[in-house]
């Protein structure tokens, strides 16, 4: 069974954030930055992205999605505060 992580990305200009869930942080960051196929459309603008915060490892995808949902209700840099 894989460990799940919730991550908060911060754009290079530090004005945009993005919250997501993954089992492989390095691969997912490369996707968001356009180095690998599969990044979210919402992150095409704002590249390059850096991981500003991460939560995990979490045992289940459901647990990770719950944390993700709580973070997505926040706006901007408040997403960087602990969940």
C-alpha cells in the first residue's frame, strides 16, 4: 500500500498556490512544471512551481482527500498554514 501526501505548490511569483494529492511528490512536481506529461491545466501558468508545504504520509487516499478539501477552502498563502 502506498503512502499518500497532500502538497501545496507556490508559483515562482509567489502569488498563486495549488493544492493536490499524490503518492509521489517528485514525479507530481515534475508534471506540474511541464517536465513530464500529466500536470494539471491550472498549473500551466505560474511555472515553475515549488513545494511550499506537504502533509503526510497519510494511510489512505480518503484521508488525504479530506486534508486536501480543508486546504482548498483556504485562499492564497493561508494554505501554507498547518492543516
